[in-house]
């Protein structure tokens, strides 16, 4: 099953799809889907380019070690949240 980050269930997606078909017609649907897919691909490529530029800049300025340490700490906090359901404070 496809999991969407917007918490939209499958029946809701089907209703939205039906409304789109009713409004635009079935002959325009492939064109609309192609346009949406092209836009998503463009956004994904732009995001990847930005990530690569940030990583490259971080490497040039010696921040890679800091980034790895911060990422490690973030993963530890995520594990704590998943294990306990909340963050436990250490005093």
C-alpha cells in the first residue's frame, strides 16, 4: 500500500481522482498526469542539486565531520522517541 505524507487515505484519493475525471474528462487525464509527473521530477532534480551544492560546500569548508556528528545525534533522538514514545530527559 502506498503511504502518503499528507495522511490521505485510499478512499479519499479515489474520490479526488473521480472529481478530476469528472471536471477535466478522461481524454485530458493523461496530459494532466504527465504534467504533474514532469513538475515533480523537476522539483526532485532541483532538490537534489541543492543538496549536492550544500554537501559540496560543507566538504570544502570542513563541516563534514560536524554534519556527521549532528546526524548521529539526530538519529539517537529519533531512536529514543521510537523506543519510549517521548523524549526522556537526562539530569
